[in-house]
């Protein structure tokens, strides 16, 4: 699980912006929101321009060089902070797998050019390179003793280089390293705004309609919409390209789903598209949904959070402006985070007052109690 990220000189983040998900709170309610002393379900609030979207981009910068998956390059333009006269961005991640801690830090000169990398497992160096000093990397990985350590002018991550050129044994550190790579490969970012951006997990363009029908989930999707308050009857048919299309069935005619659906209903279809995958066991390790309920009624927002809470093995971070779901019935004060351009911290750490389950924390938030 992701335990902490520290960001410097990336977009609106200047120096040492820290998002810490390590948790030592003693709240006894909604314990499923915490796993292995790390926040497992989190909702992030912040004013427009505070950096909520950029937080997601910072976390998913990992997949640009650790995986073979593409990132949305448009979102990684203007890589450096415009107020700083620096030409390096630095990212430091801390992951926890059971009781083991993996720390991975790297610097870049742009979104695709690595300068240095360092990976530690339980405080011990596992991989290290500084390309400004040498093209030779160090590793303590068991099974990599005879691996060529000079990567020349290649920009490949030493994580990928090690993984693709060595058969590692099943020593403890190698297993933790493998867990880390698997975790990153199963990360997913998406948002339902106009661009419908997504990163990680899968590649390529997908037809939401075709995918739902191919998975034989049309009836379930119809029930999903009805449960969300959208009363409808759905049918499917093939288009001229032999792709499945979904239609609303009315009394006198049938109309294409995406031709007449509202923005909120289309956003629900996108959510359902990914939710099919989220429900599959161990399919998604980490989920970041930006502006997850931009088109939803507040009661529907709560319903979707409750569905995401059921995903025990998926760490979830949501961003929103919807204060109606700040409730101890849904999450808890250490799982709601307030974000500013220079810091982010939970409600629990934003006050010295003892917070209890009976407190109306939305009312307290609106009153400025946590500012």
C-alpha cells in the first residue's frame, strides 16, 4: 500500500509537499477504512487550484517509467513549478507490504527523463543510480550478481532493467520488490470530466457499451442505474461495425444510450465500466478518482463511496468539492484530508480538539473549525 509521497518542484508543488497516509489514530469506528495502519479509503478536499488533480498526476508519474503503460502526456506538460528556478523534480514514495517498508526516490529532468533512482527495502539499499555521476548502478538483489551494471546512455529505469534482464530468486527482499512492481502495475487513475482521462491498469481505447455487453453485465448495469435512481430499461444491439451498442427502451421507441443520457448518467456508465474491474479479486491495487462525483446528486455520491469501501484490497483516494459526504457515518476524521497548495492533512490532524463519532464534522468543517 502507498504510505507516503513527498514531491518537490512538480507543477504547483514547490518543496517537500508531503501526503502522509500513515495512521496512528485511535478511532474505533469505520475501522475498514484503515489497513495495516495506513489510510485505505480517503477523500481529499481543496479549493480550485489547490493541486488535487496534480496530486494524482504526481502519484501516477511512477507508471511512466516503472511500467510499459503510457501516460497522458498533456497532463505532464509544464512539469516544473513555475516559481522555482530548478531543473529537477524529486519524488519520494513509501510503500508498506505487511510489516515491510519499501522506499523509492527518483529525480527527473522531465516526465520521461530519469536522473537518479534509489530503492530501499527495510532501510537497506536495494537499487541505486545517479546518472549525473555514473552510468553504473548498484544492486543487492539476490540473483543479479552477474548482471551487467553499466546501462550506458539508456534512460530505462533500473527497476525495469533489473526485472527484464534477471531471474531473481525467492529471497525476502526480492519478493517485496516483486510486490512493489505488481502494486504499481495494478494502479488506476480516472476521472469523469469531459476528457475522461485514465492512466494505468489497461491500455488502449475502450467502448464502454461494448465492454459491458461483452462481459454479459447489461442486466447488472441496468440494475446499477435503477438503484442509483435512474429508472430505465436497457437493451443491446450490434452496430454496423459489429460492436455492441446499448439503448434505452421506451414504450414507443429505442434511443442510443450515449445519445440521450445526461452527463451524470454518462459519468455513472464510466464508473460502472471501471467498477466491473474493481470487483475482480486483486485486479486493482490503488484507485485515484479525480472529481469523482462532479455530476452526481449528493446521495448518489454517498452510495458510490459505500461501494468503494467494500473493496478491501484496493486502496482508494477520491477528490471532491462535495461537503455533504463529510460524515463519520461514511469514513472518519483521519480519512478526510484538507489540501492547500503547500500542505495536506487530515481533519484529525487539523485540530487539537478530540473528535468523536457523534460529532457533525461537516458542520464543523463549514464553520471553519479545521482551517
